[in-house]
C-alpha cells in the first residue's frame, strides 16, 4: 500500500517566487501569482500600486520627481512613471476605487549631495494625494537604501534596509618634506 503525503495548498504570499527586477526608469504590471517584483532603492522612489479585488498590481521606480509641467516623457521622472503605471493598471482591469498604494525609498544616501530623496518623497506623496488613491503603507526617507520585494497580486511587500554605503570622508595625506640640503651641480 502506497501512502501519499497530504496535499498542501500553496501559500499565496510565500517567498521566493519568480523574481522580476524593476530598475530605474522602469515599471511592471502583473497578475501572475508567482511573480515577485524586486528593486533596490536609494534616493529613488518606487510606488507599488495594486487592486486586491482583481488580483493585479505593479511597481515603478523613478529617479527624479519631475512634473507634468516639465513635459518630460522619460520614465526616470516620477510624473511619467506614475502615469504609465496607473494607466497600465486601468487597461488591465484595475478600478480606481479599489486601488491601494505602498511607497518606498527616498533615502538621503549621501550627506555630500542635495537631498533628492526628500524631493522624490514630496512628489510621490503629493501625486498620490492629488489622484485620490489610498496609501496603505510607506517606508520613506532616512539614510539607508532599501531592497524591496513586492507581490503585485496580493500587495504583500518585504523590505530590507541595507547597510549605509557612504564612504568615509577624504583624508589628506601629507607629502614628504623636500630635502633642502641637496647639492646641485649645473654644467
């Protein structure tokens, strides 16, 4: 007599699955329950938008805030990245009233440069508020980069803060003193 192991129902939020990377200037939409969207964020921001009613979601990853007035059509700008992600979700069947948002990133990873992360955070919050979407969670700002995994079908997110990567300040190394007692003979 052969014994069968009890059937196990897969956990829809189990990790890992097939991972699809979303890099700067990209977005991706999926309703595949085996897909996990992944990215690493420093000062960039990722908006994870999902409709739990239809099991559909997506992620974008933008580098600079930008706005509709700038007229930029590059995905590295937040205005374009948000518009394209949201429109793609609508085309795939998401309903505005059911869509939820999670925001991540916007760190100040270097004290030596302007705080572009804060500008990205301000843009993302303002955009989502203007569009009337519900933000259900966020991890924004701070000084550390983040690794993000997002399951678009359920809206589950896993976040890991990465160790600070800023190099120590530059140190001047004193040059050896020139010898002054050298005899020079000219011909």
